[in-house]
C-alpha cells in the first residue's frame, strides 16, 4: 500500500466526527482519480431510501435538478443499493429508464462512477457511497482494485451514521417543532453549515444554532445529526421548506 493511502486510512479510522470523516474520504477519492465523492444514509423501505444524512461535492446545479425531479424511487443506483451490497458501475444502459439522470450526469461531468451500499438490518439504515469522475470510464478491474478502500471508507462512515441514531420516538412522543426549527433541520440534512443556513434564511448563524439546539432538546438527543434523523424518522422533514 502507498504510504499516503495508509496515512489517510489511519486518519479516517481515528475520526469520530462524520463531517470530518467525509472530508478525509473526499480527499482520498480525489487522490485516487475521482473528482466526486458522495455519501448518504437513509431509512430503508420497499420503494426507496429517504436520505437523512447526505454529503457530496456534486455541482449545485446537478443537485438542484435532481431535487426538482423528485424521482429518487426511479434512480437505478438507489434501486440496486436497496437490494444488494454488491458494487454497481454506472453506465448509460443502467439509466435507460431514467435517461434524464444520465443526461444530467454527463452535462455536469460526473457520469463515470460506481456505488456501494451498506445495510444495517437492526437499525433499518442503508448507506450509499459513490465515487465519480468525468474523464474516463471505470473498468471492472479498476473497481475491484479500489474496492477494499471504498468498503473501508463506506463502512466507517456508515458506522458513524449509525452512532448518531436517536432513541425510537413513539407517535405520541413526537415533539412540536416551530417552522424555523424545521427549516434549520432540513438545511442541516442537506449538508448546510450554520453559516450557509443563515444566508439562506436571512438570519444570523447564532439564530440558526439557537433553533438547532432547541430541536435537539425537544427530541432529547445529543447532537444536530441525531435531531435530523429523529425528525426524518417521524416525517417532520417531508414538507417543503418553510411549509
């Protein structure tokens, strides 16, 4: 193993904060020839995985286009990853029934990639790690040559995601959140920092953090990600921003 790979894997394994772990993973992906790195975790059901934790460095236009379509259930990557933990290579043929996704990937230079999922039957969570680039198709040999690293990265990120799980909230225990508390949790679920959320909501970062802490207290959890997961699990984050 190259020295830099060993160093970054050791750094990743020692990291207990999921946001920092993602940043290390993204750096590793870039050093191995991939421009884009995405990781998401959601609750697995029979149709689709609704992400409650998501990190990626895709172009903003690509993310916006995907969210506008709201066709996650038709994404063949998600469909495969819901059913199998075997890695899957992206191809035009794979997206034959969702051609708009392939067209968007091509347009934004992220069409050559692969995805690997990680299932947790106890918690009902499914995490998906994806690496992508624009300049060269990925061969099966290259996929399996890098698979050990992607599995290590994905499992570590998945373990950190699972650790943020809040206690099960019964229906009668669902707390009442204000519209602003819901807004900041939705933006946190989308990977926005307090500063970015403040700009979007036209408030100060201190106000954003105040609402986040209020939501944390209402759910009885320990951190922001746990509050996001708790809110998503009871359906609070399914409405539009600001309701």
